[in-house]
C-alpha cells in the first residue's frame, strides 16, 4: 500500500482510503489482489495491479482466477 500511496495515482486515492479505513477497524482480511479488484468490478485497480506485476493466474480461496471473478461480476450487474 505504501508504494501505491507514494506513486501518487489519483485514481487510487479512493481505494486506498477505503482500504486504510477497513484496516484501522481491524479488518485485516482485505488483501489488494487481482481477485479482490475483480470482485469489486474495479477495472482501474485491476490494470494497476497487473502493471505492478501481480500474477494474472493467482487463485482466490475458491480456486477462481481474477478473470473468472470479473466475468461473474459482470453477470451480476
């Protein structure tokens, strides 16, 4: 998170604020992963995390990739 703060991406400001708020409430279960971004439907965060080198084949706790999570999100909206 510190890297994202220091890099001054204006589009990340809201995400970082939300994440910090949740962490201060003791919700340490909020990782910034591709699957997390995909489930939020946050394409901007997805792109930023991919640029940072996160593995596009990472799996969530249910064995789904971010692509599968994102596809599921699109069907729900």
